[in-house]
C-alpha cells in the first residue's frame, strides 16, 4: 500500500484502515511545526550531536555535506528525536536563520540570503537628515531580516 502524502511538503496523510494513526499524525505535526514560520538554527554541512530536547529543531544543509546529510545540499534537516527528516524546499519558501538573525528565500535552485549593507558614512557633504533616514530604514530592514550588517 502506497503512503499518501501532501503535494508540497510530503506530509503523511492518514489512510482509512490504517493502524497506529497517531504515528502518522505525529510525524505530520513535527514537520508542520518545523515548517510553519521556518526558523533554522544554522547552515551546517555536518549533522550536530543532539538529544531529546532538540526535537523539532531545523538546520539548512550546506554544500559538501557529510554523513547522513551527504547529497542533501539546500534541503532542510529536521531532528525528530532519533532520526532526521529532510525537506526539499519549494520556490518562494522563506526561512529565518537564527544564528545570523537574517532571512533567506528559495529561488527554485538555491537559498538567497539577505544582503549585507553597511551604515552610510563618508562623503564630502554630510546631510544629517538623509543619513538619519537611511539609518532608520536600514535598522528596520535589519530587524526584519531583509538585510544584514
């Protein structure tokens, strides 16, 4: 019997005569919890050592990944307690990178991270009002993760 799954993120669906439906239901809840307003811990190429308190935490798999993550570049790795679940991103998917406090969006091939923009400085003529307006705008964009410093 084929496992029924959702189209976008392959969440497991319950079958009419399925035994132990709680296993399938809990699997779907763990994936939903990780993907709803996705917060990843970091970008890594080596799986971290984790325990039960880390269930539901998520990492973005970087290039040159090894071990259980080998060949899964750009995928999300979700820790489910004693194993990993891997999610293929879809175009337009967004995530928040916890360790850098910035955002990224998946363009269909790669994750595009927020650009780094420094505060305005220098120049021959300093316009205090313009510089303050630009600094305020940059502070807002940094707080939302759209640009980083």
